[in-house]
């Protein structure tokens, strides 16, 4: 099968950072399904792994953690899917990724693809959907019926923020405050349902005063957490909840002690990495959101389509994502 992989951790402008290769097609056993990959999207985890995760031995490392496709074979213990099903998933950090014509993936982290979306439109969503849903409802434990509270989403115009804003708008009664810094991304967030959009290039406390906003019960930081944490400590409501998904070099939670703010980290790979007892929750989340999309409650967050799945286009996608200027998600489709 065709695939894109690497053997060395190299800058994305190096032609060897991602290469077109040929590998044996994997086989599905146990609870695995074999998926013919139709479309993928690119996430920050892709370039972080490409730049930092070394390859063991002489093998190729295939990355990619978002895919849509068709089930072509199933393992002997599979009960959730059959051959021919259209599926979507984010995969497992410990296994070969979706930048290949075929991929094996555990059925418990796979959902039914939204019927109303194309493969490319749907590929934009799995990883960010799982991250956003788990952050809101499993980490911060936001109540879907709890009114008169607000949530601040820092870096809300990116992949995770674009779906988190929608889920918060459609599934909760929260007042949603998103941050952006450009007119284009500000308009995007308003389209998705943000009630107020503030500029994260200014001090967050100054922006809250400017718009006369109350202290938020929930704060989610999706990028640049180190830069914003001092402001978050000041503005979050006492006994509030703070969550983040990025990788600050240092994270001192002690300043939150005075307000008794709880701190939460979300990593959507945890369930698959550790084969947790509730691993099937990701199957359930993807199926729930698939229904929300098909009934018009949630929309795709596709930003740009970079064309065919090959090394050249993937290098371009990684390079653009590394600039931090992406709006929505970058997808590629077909081999």
C-alpha cells in the first residue's frame, strides 16, 4: 500500500521529513478493523510527533490521527462494525497512523461517519471532536442544564476551538467567550456560535473590562497557555475550573490555590494508550456527534483542502499548521 512516513526527525522544509513509501497492507485481528482511508486531516500532534518522536530500528514511522474511510475487513472479535461501513476516527498514538491507504484501528475508538458529510468534510472532525467533548463533559464536567455561567475559550478559532464552541453552544446553556486576533477568525467564531469574541493579543483582563464580562466559571486554554496563565488566574471565578490541552514547558498551578481552582489536562489519546475500561466512550462520542451533524446541529470545521494524500502536500500542510495561522482544519483526500 501507499503511505507517507519518516525515519528521521527533520524540519518540515527538508524533503526527507515526510516521504512517499510503500508498505505491506496490515491485517485486522481481534477487535481491530481494517479501514481503506479516504480522507485525513492534520493536527498539531502530527508535526510535534514528526519533529520529536524517534523511529525504532530501521522501520518507517507513519503518522496521522484523523481519518475517514470504509471498513474492508474485521477481526474475529469485532461486534460494532461490518465490511462496507463508512467510519471516522482519530486513532491511537502508539500505532501506525492514517497517512496510508489502509489502517488497522480498534473498533472501540471508531464511530459511524456522518452520512450528510463527504469523507473530506468528516475527516476534519474526529480528533478535535473527541478532545473538545472530553474536555467539556469529562474533564471540566460541564452540566448541560447549568445556566447563568460562562466559559472562556482561548485560541478558539483553531481545530479544537471550532468544534468546542459549537458543542458548548448547542449542548449547554453557557455564555461562550472566544478569543481570536484577526477579523477573519473573529467572524468565524461568531458564525460558530460564540456570544462574545475578545482579542488574545491584548491582556485578557483588559478585554473582560472592555466588554463588561463577568468572571468565567470555566476557562479552556487551547494554545499559548504559558503566555496567558497569569491573566487566567486573575479573571477566573473562585472555585472555577481550568483546562488546557497544549504543552507548556512549565505549569505552576499554585497561583490557582487561593481561588481553589481545579486544573484539568485533556489528552484524547489516553483511553487508547492505556486501554482504559471506558475506552468505548470514544465510539459513543463519535456516534453522538455524527447524529448532531446529520440533524444539522453541528457543522464541519474544514478550513482548507490541500489535495491528494502524498508527501509533498503533507509537508505543505505541516508547514502551514506550524505557522499557527490555520482557521479550522486542513484536510487531504485520496491517493
